[in-house]
C-alpha cells in the first residue's frame, strides 16, 4: 500500500535524501491536490508501490517551511498545483504540474 507522508518543517530534509521520493506540493484548500493524493493512494497504489518510492506532501500554505523554500528556490516558480518533484538520492530529477499516474510512471521508467 502507498502511504503519503505529510512532511513537517522537521522532516522534509531527511525525506528528500531518501533513495527515490516523489514530493507533492499543494495547498490545504486545493481540490486537485486532494484528488491527486487520493489517486496515488487508492486508484493505482500497486503500480506506484512496485517502484518502492516514498511519497511526501508539503502544503505550501502551512507555516514553518521558510527553510525549505530558501533551500529550494525553484518552489517560488510553482504556479500550478499540485506540483510534483521526483528526487533520486537527494537530487531533483524531474518535475511536473498536475496529477497523472501515466506521467509518474514515465518519469520513474529508466530512473529507478
């Protein structure tokens, strides 16, 4: 089963250093963000889980993420939510807006 980790100002650094992670950026009142996280956990959890990928969520409107935004200035350019960033061994390898299992599988293919 795929579980989405709700990251905090204290957990995001260690999370991003894991071997393969999908970081989903959203906001608390973002309906497409909620739909995307539900899709990741319910609709296609077997295909996602097969890649042994950790998935984390940061609500950009939550307090306490100033250091995350400083360390990752590309976040200030995000204008469409949900936004996904695939990290491999701490390095950002791909990024895209919107929720699509097909896109996630395409990005994982050949990287993991």
